[in-house]
C-alpha cells in the first residue's frame, strides 16, 4: 500500500491576524505556523493503514522552504518519506492552482500510489476545494469529509456524517479521501521520532521542474479586498421595571435588530 498524504502550513489558530493596509492580504510577519489540524487526521489515518496492512507513507506539501517544519513533524509522527513541492508564491487562496501543481507533481514524478489522503480543508482559507479538484483532474473516485475509513485489498469503504444519518460509500483504489475531525485521534510525536526527523534531509521538487507554464498555474481567483470585521457595538442595558423593560426589548428587537 503506497499512501500519499498532502499537508499544508497554516497560521496558528490562536494567532492574532492583522490586515495589511497596502495589499489584499494579511500581515504574515510574526505569525506562528502549524500543521493544518485537519491534515493531522489524514496523516494519522495513513499511519494506521500502514501499521495494519503494511506499505509506505509519503507526505507532501506545496509551499516555501519553511514548510519543511511541518513535514518534519509528520516524519516524527511516523511517516516514511516527505517531499516539499517548492512554491515561493505568497498565499493566493486559490485551490485550483494548488491542485494543478499537485497533479503535475504526481503525473511526472510520483505516479505510483494507491491512496491520496488530505484534510477536508485548510483553516487558513477554509476553501475545501483541493481534494475534489485533484480527484477530478486525475479521474479518480473521491469521498470527502470522511469520519471512518476501511481499506481491504483494492477496495475501500468510507463513512460520512450527513444530517440525521451516516452515509456509506464504497470505492475502488486508487482514490482520493479527505479527512474530517473524528476520523481518529492523531498521535503525538515521540522524542526518538523528533530527533530522527531533525537529521532528515527533505527532497525538494522546485516548481520549475513540473513543466508548467505561468498561464497553466495562473490563479482562477483574485482577492479584491481584505478587511477586518467591524467592531462590535457596545451592549445596551435596559434599567426599567419589568413591564416597561419588556416593551423596550420587544421594540428594539423589532425596529433595530429586526429579528421579530
């Protein structure tokens, strides 16, 4: 079983985000970056499949040199290999471009795989687009937002939570799966794994070696404006007797808040 997992470097969810007033993006300086939380479920699932059925787990990331830090975290968790598809572009929030780069890397350099695992979305942009786009470009079956996965031979069964029920999907390999919270409980890196990962040299595949023209990876999405949400208004206190307070509250909800 040859399993590929695709992960992304994202700002820490506890980071304070600042808007860059001179561009259509955020201020990246000073941000702390982490492995995308949903991708951790994908890595963990790959490791569990490997432990039960054998095989190899290779982790990929599209991004700058700094993305090697999250790849080393995956190696410390137990992944066998890691590859950086080097792209120095600033965050463009365009899932199609990322998917096109991944597909080119697979077709030209890493065509031998049985399963492609992704997190269901990256918390930096919340697009939830890349797994489905990769599957479409490669012509592979896909199941997204998976909470349980079973692989037997050349077939798999995936379970998804839908409103009021669970959906069961049977598919053939190779396939694309995106992981949802609840699929598993990601493991912590071991000290031995951390020390071994520090010594590993991660292969780098430059974007230029994919043979893609600028037009082929030109973003399909343009960010027109980025702005912070408006500050919340101060709350209002109604300091009246109960009968009068209820009248004022109902009037406020009807005339200003317009919720009744």
